[in-house]
């Protein structure tokens, strides 16, 4: 599966994938790096849920490793946090 990160004119990062419309069973995600980005921005899980437009319990389950982050949720987090393509790739797609 190839993942492409493209920066739009409005600086939001959008995630595109040939499998974006399909249910992704497993995603590589660096929860610790996401938490470090949240800490750097003095952001709580509730803050992340609000800016990403995602249910708080979903964010909590992702941060604790209880559930896998889907492509649509990853896109919402990236756009909400305005992550750079490099940081977004490191959090969501690198081993």
C-alpha cells in the first residue's frame, strides 16, 4: 500500500491512498510521537478530539492502543493539528 501526503493550498494536509476508501485492518502508528506532538502544543486528548472533530472516546482508545487509527481518523488528526507532511508520515506511516 502506498500512502501519499499532499499539502493543499490552504496548508491543510490531506491523506490519499489507493486503499483510502477500503477498511484498513492494521495501521502503523507511533502513539508516543503523537503524544509528544500533543505535549509540545500543550494539547489534551479532549483538545485533540475537538480540533479533529473526532469523538473523545475514539481519541482515547487510539492513544491507549485499544484501537487502531483508521485512515479517515488519521486524516482528521493531521488536518486538525496542521501537522507537516514529515511529522504526519512519522506518526502514521513509518515503522
